[in-house]
């Protein structure tokens, strides 16, 4: 299988998983997939948001998020 074909197969799995409504782990069990490979391809094929990269490069700062209810150390 060529790298392009492999990417297409994983993209189809990700599309099917998104439509399934189950967790990634459950989908992998149903489809006999290795979960860490699923996570790798999900991240690799995810659309990137170039706007955050440009913002950081332009200002020298990056965006930080504070999640309430999580104790800070």
C-alpha cells in the first residue's frame, strides 16, 4: 500500500468514526484497529489552524487557556 493509499484508508476510518458517535477507543475495538495508530493518523490528518502560528510569529506571544476548576500548581 502506498503512503497516499494508507492516508486515504485512515481518513475514511476517521470520517466513519466521527459519524459513529462512539469514542475513539470503542471504534478501534469494533474495527480491530490499534488505538495509538488511530490517534496518530487523526492528529496527522487533522486540519491545521495557521492563524495561531501567524499570531505567535507576529506578536512573539502565544495564546494560553485557563480551565476553571483545575487546581494550579
